[in-house]
C-alpha cells in the first residue's frame, strides 16, 4: 500500500484554495482598447492599462488618410478616408474581433476629403462630411455592417467667407445627430453655417443657422442639461466656443445662441504665424466639465513647447465657466477623448506623432502636466477613440467619481451606437441670438453622381506633416504652407 503524507496533501489543498481565491480577483484583462486613426495610412488598435500602452494590431484598408473612426457599439467600426487629394475619398466598415483587431467588411467611395462620419440613430445609414468635396454624403448601412453605394449627396457652392484662404467655398467638417435622432447638423467651416437636415430613411435639407462671420464652425457636441438641450460648437478659425439652446417648436428644431467665448477662456489666441486654430470639444461623462483643444498656440514653453486644452466648468443651466489651460502633451491636439468612466484622457498629437494619456481628477476636472503614459504613433495621429472604459469606482459622492486604480478590469461598452462625438457630450463677447425658421424646406434633397475630383485643384491640399501625396499645383498656382497641418495651392 502506497504511503501518502497527510501534511503534504493538506499543504497542496491549502495552496490550491488560496491560489483559486487570489485568481478570482485578478482581472481577465488589465487594459482597455483604443483605435488611433492617422494621416499616414494605418488605423492602429492599442491597449492602455493605466500605466503603459501596447499595440494590438494595425490595418491599412482605409489608406491613405483614415482620419476619423466611429464606433457602432462594440461590434463594428466605420472609418472615413480623406483619400488622395487627386481622387475620391471613401468610407470603410469593419467588424471588431475579441482582442479589438479590425476586419474589413467593405468600403464605398465618395466625395473628396471625407473626414468625418456619424451613424444614424436607427443604424440604417452613415452620413459623412466631405471637406474638400464641399458636401455631405449618405451611405445605407446593413445590420451586419455592410455599406451600400452613395444614396444621397448634397454639394454646396457658397460665397467666399471673410477668411479668404480658408473660406473659398463650403467645407463641411463634421456631421452629428441631435439627441432626438430626428435631425442632423453639418458644421460648414467654409460657409460659417450649421446646416440642419431632418432625418428619415435618409436626409432632407431643413434649414441653416448662421455662425459668426469668420468663426469657421468645426466640431460640436450636444449635452442634455437641467436647462434643456445645449449645443456647444467650436469655431476653428475664430478660436471660439459658441453655445446654443436647442428647442423643438411644433416638431421642428430651433437654435438660440446665448454665449460665446474664446477657446482660451479669459485670454485670446496667441499672436502666432501661422495662426493657432481650435479643434475638438469633449464633455466629461458626468456632464460637469467641458474641454476644447487649441492647435499651434505653444502656450506652454519648453523643448519642445506644448499646445493647450482649455478646461471649463459646465453649470447645470448649460453655461460655461473657464477654469484654466491644461497641457496637451505635445503639438497639434487635433482630437482627444475621455474614457467612458471619465478617469483618463487620450490626446492625439498630430505633429508630435504621439498619443498622450492623462489621469483626470473627476472632482476638479483637471489633469497634471505630466501624462501617465505616452505611445509613439505612426505619422499624423488625428483621432483616438475608446472601445471601452475602465470600470467605474465603487466610491462615489453625489455625481463625482473617485478615480480607480490602474488595474481596474475592462468593462464592455453597452451603448448601441457610439458616434463621432460620443459620451455625455462635446464665451466675453456680446450675446448672439439666432432663431432660424422652423418651417421645413420644400426643396428635395439634392443628389448628384459621384465623380472623381480634378487633379490638384486650386484649393486642394498640397502638403502637410506626414503627407506623402503630390505637391505639384495646377499652372498659375503654388503650394503655400498655411500652417504645419494645412496647405493649399494658391
């Protein structure tokens, strides 16, 4: 008969019990996934654990310029591709794998310069803004993520704006659905307009709202406050934040402007050449703070200097109150985003070729000067979107959340649609009031045949950081660098 030591068996059993108990508390995944879009070709899946960043995968199906990514829940992703500047842009759909990797489903071409997209609330179509193509394009979308060819196309030819080298024509920069899902806004930087469409199976032109001359409407965000729905809009060229109260008279929609600030708060844009330009707006998940990025200001000196992100308190009545300027972590923060728990901020620094991660204080809305982690990106990172967020903390006071430890397990995104300016979102000059007509236009939506854009047209981009396309301009014009990330044939 084989002899077995009771002490040995007991020890083994004790170890197994303890190990099992410990393993039960070890997160299955320590990090969360994000997607980084670039001007140089790839979309990269990365993982951030609160301390470090690692690359999961890379995809080049939306080359050469996948500058915006829109999440559709946690299953699909839609990316725009600005396209070569002598041809068409495109929209590409992907399925999302278990580790966050992207698998291309299909793509469809469209107008030149497709740089932003949003998925309809019903999930049945994608709307995209074509900056160089001067329009808005609609693509039907199936429940399995398959894009159909262009079903609608709205192209505009507006008078030249006051900023002649940027407002030669219409330049839609963003499309965003309102909280009811019945309207879509297209911010037209070139025309100083908010173009509003009613939403059905597609889009119908509804009305326009005029923004301050030369402001250059770029990106906006809707927030539901105690005072109702507010639309916060960033003016790129005017370096402004414009706020509008949104109402729905007789089933229509109307905007009334009630605040306008510099994106530098109590200050003004620094005198630089090229001129600094405002870019992105985000709001914290608890709706207590708003943030706006400034490009090319080098507000914070150093080697190299850093651009800024302005922090604002968002009052319950929807008004904004400036707090201070925060370091962006580098140069040209074209886009940044907060993780769904509100604990971290990821900043896409286009000219530094880096993603900077900051740990945010939920009670003050601020973050320290030094990021907790940085990741070196392929050239021109211009969009960073969180697939999921860190687990919310268990200790809360009112609506303020204490930041969790960096080993918090990942939580899956439960939102059915995560669009371009997702989350709980998206100054002292005279108050501007604009109340557009609420009578829908009877003009049917304009549809045209998508055609290739002319080679290096007079107002096409001819260079820029990370740009590998042609730099030749049509006869009689030359390539003029207006700033580090934008140049034209003039």
